[in-house]
C-alpha cells in the first residue's frame, strides 16, 4: 500500500502561483506512475500532470503553466502552478499507480485550490 498526503493548496489571485506537494509513504518502491488530478463539483476528475517511465505528461489546459517534478530521496512529487486562472479552481488530488499485478491505484485526500479573478 501507499499513502499520499497533499499540501500547498489555498487561495490565490489570477496570475499568481502555488506549489502543491505530495508526500508518499509505504510501498513507494513499487510506484509505476505518480501525478495530479483535479475535480470540480459536477464534473469528472481529470488528469493534470503525471510522471511515468521518466516522461512528464500534461493536460493541454495547463501546458506551459504547470510543472510536475519528483524528489525521489524525499518520496515527494510537486506541482508548480504558475499563471493561475479562475478555471484552475478545483480540488487537486495526488494519485499513484503501482507496478503489478495487481496495478493498485491510490489517492490522496485532496487539497483545495481557489483562484480569484
């Protein structure tokens, strides 16, 4: 099992920046991919960014504004969010999937990001 704890959410004005952190613990040596999703009420959870096989993948809506990075020594993944827009307002969830079988997935508790116009 893997436990994920997010931090760093909050309220920011449009154009501002925030950095989210996600600390992983447990069977971190089995992590195959790790990243961030977000969700707004009434909509499906959507991928924001992830690291898998050494490659970073981003949603089109956040490319060139958000950067995902990983500190393996600290078992922590970060999401640097710049040039924030009101439409980035959501609950952001840390996510990971382990090598398998089975390819178990885990989620953090979520952290609220609110961008005011």
